[in-house]
């Protein structure tokens, strides 16, 4: 099995574990920390995420340039590139510390709704996370190198092991009386260990060298010119996922930040199922672009990836539409207002926020390979500027709506800007990049649309299974999964899609 296939499978395993374990331990974390401290945990995470923008898009730049130098068999150029990026990362780490010190002295004036104890917790968490970030950002170069080399198995394996050990440690720390600060320390320790192990693999096993053959302003400008548009996308991502916490952090109590954070978490869990496929295809997109692949060839690849993502996403989205609110009430809900549980009205807010994100997130996830093509062709500027403008407008609209509608109002503004951008980008993909977008949608929905409509209709009646607890929810989930899997496999998939399952399974049975 190729590194691509193994990497995708391991990525899916990591995402499955991340989502399942995250769903299991989140109510435990909320219960032990309380809604207010959990809200602080989310708010500080959003603030640190802002400073993490100082990566300037260099991680993806490493993937792209390493893949390019390997395709061109230019070992000297690769060594010089990595050494130059390493120097840039040293500067970035220094800037992280400086900016962290500046931010620290404004925490009191920013979180105006926090009390003295909440501010103390927020400040201590912030200091630990700044140190973590100053080390983590340069360490990401090693993961980028692995991806550029298409050596996906090792870093994904490390990621799986890291998450399992981290989850066990978090549960143990909570049972021993640890608070939010303890969880931040746990994450910091595991980040350091992961970076060390990955660095050893890159330097000793892949035998990658960092050697400065030439340091020129022209070369640095070339690197930053490419990474600058990825940096703009980082700002866009920050506006999508962090700006709501900024606004609500300045205008709302800590509990509201927890509600918003849980809705965002469920939305990102949804997206993770699709990005597992697309994340391993940037090097392949780069090679296809270097090899001057035609628009139809690139469209074929995007259709194949898009259909696989579509089936997975529609399974998750359909289940959440039908049974999501019941799940959230069981997950973090309670019968009364208290520190560790959310009321039914608060759970409905979480459901609405998560559902809006999932619906808006679907199209860009299906067309994720299109973004890889833009990166490979160095044509990110239009999409970056478009997203930036409408995310700023969306954040402003969300901030206005949040004054009367809280967390739901905030996400409504962001989603509105998001949807506009996605429609405009389809015209750009078609007319400028050469992707056949009408064919993409036609083949995406071929055979799958009618199956989905049928499954949703049956799923609606499954909701009438009597009961209200976890057993009832699991029974509904099993019934829905069975209907979806059988219907999609027999009626919705193409022959090559069936072979993705049957061929590996057949080879395993043959060996036995």
C-alpha cells in the first residue's frame, strides 16, 4: 500500500480517535472545570490562535517547495530553502514572545466581563501557551518536510499515539483535581515530545539536511511572496474560527464563550472527516501542476476526491440534522442550571451554531483539492483577498447581530460572508483555473442525490423510535448507519469507489 493510502488511513484513524475521544471527554472537562472556566479555556485558545498567525503560512510553503525541489531533483536547492526557512522561524519565535508580552498587559482591559479569579487563570494560561507556541511554530517545519516527501505514515502514526496518550493523561489529571491550567501544561509537554520525535525522524531517517548555501534577499522574498497568500488565508481562518470568541470575549460572560466554543468544536469535527483526504494531496497537486496537467485531468482528480468526501460528509450531516439536538442534550445537557451542565435552551444554541457551520463548510470541503491546486500553481491571491474582505464584513455583521442574539448572531454573520465567497470562487475555478465546475457538480450528485433524499426520509421516521436516553440515541444511530451504508454502497457508488473497499478487503481475505 502506498504512503498516500496509508497516510490517508492513518489520518482517518487519528481523526476518528480525535472526534470520538473528544466527544467522550468534552463533557467530562466541562463538568470538572465548570461552564465559566471552560469558557476561559476557549477564549485564551482563541487569543493564542491569533498570535499563531505569525507562522505566516510557512508550514504549507515548506510542503510546496520541498515537493517542488524533489520533483526537480534539486537537493542543493532543498537544503538552502530549509536553512533559510529555519532562520525565518527563529525570527518568528522571537516575535511570538514579544507580541505575547504586549498582549499580556492588555488582558485585563480586554476581558471586561471576567472577575478577578477568572483573569488570574486567563493570564497564567496565556503565559504557558505563549511559550508553547514559540517552540511549536518552528517545530512544524519537520511535519511540513514529511508531507513534502510524501512520508505520511510516520507523522500520522505519531499523531495517533500522541492523541491517545494525551487523552489518557487529561482524564487522569482531571480525576486528580487538575484545572484548566493543568490541561494547558499537558498539551505543552506533548507538543514538545511530538516535535522532538518528528525532528529525529526527518534528520536521521529521511536524512534531510539544513545547509545554507546562499542567503539572499531575493530568495527570502520568493519564499515570503508564496507564503504571504497562505498567511492571508491564515487570517481568514482566524476570522472564521476565532473572531467570534474575540467579540463575545469582550461583550459576554465566560459561559457564552463555552456555548460558542462547543458549537465551533462540533463544526470542526465535521470538517476533519473531509480534510483527511485532501491534506495528503498537496504534494500530488504540485507534481501534477509541475507536469502541466490539463484542466480536465485536475477536474477528474477533484471529482474523485469530492465524491468520497461528499459521501462521508452527507452521512455525518444527515445524522446531525436528524439526531444532533438529542445528542447535544445527552452530551453536555442537564435538567437544571449548574456549573457542569447546559440547559436545553443552551444546548439548542450549540446545535444551531454547529449546524450552520456544517452546512456552510460543506462546499469548500468538497472542493478542497481546488485549493491545493491554487497553492501548487501559486494562484492564491484572488481567493485570499476575496475571503479576507468577506470574512471581515461577516465578522462585523456577526458582531452587530451578537448584541441581540448572542453566539447564534455571531456565527450568522460569519456564515453569510462565507457563503458569498464560495459561490464567487466557483466562477474563478471554472473561468481562470480551467476546472470544469458544472461537470464537477453533475458527477458529484450522480447517483448520490436520490440516495441521500431517500435516506433522509427513512431517517426522519427512525426518529420516532420511542425513548430519550443514550440507548435510544445509539439505536437510532445504528439504524441510520445501516440504511445509509447499504443504500449508498448498492445504489450511490461508482465501480471504482466500490473497489476502494472491496480490493483491500479481498487482498486481506486472500492472504488469510
